[in-house]
C-alpha cells in the first residue's frame, strides 16, 4: 500500500544521508561532540543518580508475546558452588546464563532495526541485515552515548499523571514541556519524553501489563521534524512502542520508526522508567542532567538493552 505523500514530504525534509559521510553508520550520535560532553559534565551538582532501566527478570518482564521472539530474560544457573579440585575447602564457583530479546526491556533501537523500500539509514541496502545480524549500522558502532539529558514531562505539563490512551504527542507538546521545565533544547541532547505510561507497571496502582502495552500514548511524525530542527542526538520514551500504535494516520505503519531510524539516523529508546527522575525534576525544577546511556556492544545487533543513568 505504501505511505502517503505527507510521510514522504517529512522524510525528504529531515533526511540526513551523507551529512556525516557516505560511510557513516551512527547518524545523529555524531552530534555529541567533545564540547557537548564537557558541558554535560558541568550539570552534575548534587551527585544524585537515577537508574532508568527496568529489572531484567522473567517474572517482572514486560513482554506479552505480541512481538514474536521478544522473550523476557530467562536466567538459568549453570554452576552451583562447583568445586574445581574435588576438595570442598578449595575455591568453588557459581555461574549463570541468560537468554533474552535484546529489545525485551529498557533498550535502544539501533539504526539497523527498521528498513523500508529496501533500504536503511544512509542508503545502505536492506540486504545488509542478514542472519549474521546488521553488517551495517550495528548497535556496536555506538561505542559511547553520554550527553546532556533533558526530560520533557509532557504528562505533568498537561497536569496529568498519565496521558490518555492513544494521546498523540506532537511537537507543540514538547515545546510546552520544555517551557514548563525552563529548558532549551541544544544540539547533541538526548531527549527523554515522559507520558506517564510507565506508572501502569511501576506506579502505586496494581501492575497492569496489558494496560501498559496496549493503547498507549506516543509521539507522532511532527516530533521527527522537531528533533531534526533541534539537532537532537537521540530520544527515548516511557512506552512500549515509542509512537502511538495505530499511528495518527492509520494508513501508516510505525512511521516515526522509519523517519527516525531510516531517514534521520536517530537512535530511539523505549521502556525507560522516568518516574523517579520526573518526581525529582518536579521537586527541584531542574530538568537537565548528565546522562550515560551507552548500549551494550553486541556485535551486529539491531538493538541493545541499556540501564541508563541520569546524574544531577
């Protein structure tokens, strides 16, 4: 069926192919320059830290089976106080192994995660994604991801704990949240968008995984234009799908994924627990911080689990 002309118009206006060279495989991460990192380091004032990752647990995992293969972490012991000499007074060891989807919990989508029209970011062919993984734009190409983080609390800016299901987060919502937080978006920023959706699984109410997973608020294609205009390096949200699903225009399947990952080369994150950070930002009025969100270096992977750390 293809995408409507309105989608392609946005795609043309934000396309970054060739901006950092024909062989570039990290896209907007290039915007995080040494100067950007040096400035981010000056934002540490109190030493308070906030871990934004969900537990890696089979019992507390967020996968429902909707997406085939995204299994919750399955951790198994492979050694239990195992002696190496036969003498019980000598050294013994315990060890474990994990099987999981690399995008099963708090994660980054790498640039190899999405393709359309037979291509991925920077014009590389979709056939560069093989059974060996992403031979182009693998997540391991991002060797570090540390920058100024900015929280845009869209829910709180609207006076809500959680946005309504299917709420379409537009560029104007991000502007309103930035105004509330008195922050200016700068090139190289990592922008975190809070909808409050995470409260369905980590909040005061009983855990409701299906309420978290289905009919969620999320960003719309206008946000891709906003990210391009502000030269945002990466964006993450507290939802399962990042964008609304179905999309604002039901004729388009996951259009923001394509605009960000394929056209812009913008790495995007999902399932980030922003609740404690948001509460602290509301208390002290400071919505910027140092953020270390470096992905795990899984070679040729199209995504990676991450436990982002915000430092204020």
